[in-house]
């Protein structure tokens, strides 16, 4: 086993994941469930994962909520089927647990759009500004942040800051613009964005709405302003899901990553969900980073407990502080994250 383990580790550094052959006849669901029990592991799956990964997970949700769930368990191992910054957040909230990510190259265009070394120089230009960062950022960027926010609590976080306190908002310019409109606060906004939420076509959406006149159009606040302007409802991924469950409409056009439609359909099987069309030739709005995770990689990472997410103590301590400040404000506002 040790030789195979070393071979797996060498592949890890070359490819970002364990590039080993998996028996195509293996019942991966049964094998993964077996490893969960044997290793006292918990599997977290973001809403944007493939449906089979969502179905084998212990918890499905948004990034911060998943990390909080994992921290509350007695699991020894956290397997995060998501992207790199999400696994980093899980490690911050559970520093003594082993955190695994099926594919280290499962990054995030939004997190990557704000390199910490460049942001540090940007921040130096505004020494009197308080930094609010969207949770969808790297661990190192969180160390340069005064208080984090999620798409659920972002308005409350901004409104909790004294009006005479200037703010830098990072890394999502679209969420920042939405928050300026909602709160009336002028902010210095970093020029970053999520590739998935910037490819929606207003022309195609308009035509789709004409074909489905009874459908409601719902969108994530990471979308561009002209998309949000025509939305019937704007909310976080969890917020969008909850809205489709409680709302009386039976058809929805959904402007976010298409992976969420699996949970929407499971929760409301009598309703119709249509992914908002993007401005590309494949007519898909999947996140290529999220979809790097597969059932095979999930099994391999649990079997060999690689790739593992590690963070330096100072990163955990300083980054965690920005999350804790957010949770304090959220608790006062009666929010969960």
C-alpha cells in the first residue's frame, strides 16, 4: 500500500488530483458510503456539483453553511466537493480536522480575479477604508479583510457599518454594485467577477421569457446589473432554492450555475426549472471548476486521503477573524450566515 500511496502522491503534484485507474465496474456510491463509515468522514457538496455527487453527500448547500455544518459534526475528515476557497474556509472553521478536496485545480474565477498581493497594494491606497470581502475569496484575501459577507447577509453587513466609515468591497464588482444600489452606500469596489454569472445573455433571456410568459425570472446577485434589473427575485443560491419552494409560480428561469436545478427539481417535482441561457455557443452555464470534481476523484481522495488542504496557523487565525466578525453581525440580525 505504501508504494501505491507514494505513486498517488506523485500524481497529485503533477495533476492536482489522484490520477489513478478506477475499476469501471465499481459501485462508487456503495464504495464511497463504505469509506465514510470506515474513516468517520463527512461529505459536503456545493449546489453546483454534479447531481450524483449531491446525492451521495451528507450535506448540500452554499459554501459557508457547509463549512459550519462540518464544524458541528464529530467527523475526523471533511471531504469538500466544491472549489478550493470553500475547502480553505472549512479548514479555517475546523483547523483540527483533515480537509480533502477531490481536485486541487478546482479553483474559482472570482477568487482568482483578486490576487492577494495585488489587493494588498490596492488596499494601501485607502488606509482609512474598512475592507468587506465576499466569502467567495481565497484564505489569504480573508487575512486582508476586516469583515466577510455572504450573498445572504451582505446587505446587513454593509448596513451594520457606520455611515461615515468608508468601505472597500472585494472581490465581486457585480455584488458590490448591487449592494450600493440596495444600501445607498458608496464603496470602492475591486474589479473582479465570476465567469459563470457574467455570461448570461439579456437577449436570449428576453426571448425565453416571451416563450414562457408565466415563468418567473430569478437571479443571483453576482449577475451583471442589466440582468438583475429584469429579475423577479434576487437571492443567494440557497435563497433562490427557498424562493422556488415557497413561491406560488410553477415555472422559473434561473440565472445562476445550473447545478442548483437538481435540488430545485427534487424539492418541487411539480414545477419546471429552466436554466437562463448564456451568451455562448454551447448554451451551457456550468462552472468548469466545480465540474472538475467527479465521483471517481471523490472516491480516490477518500481512499488515499489526498489531496489535503493545509493552511498556515497565521492564515487560519487572521482569516477566521473576518468570518467571526461577520457571524457576530449576522447573529444580531437574526441571520444564519
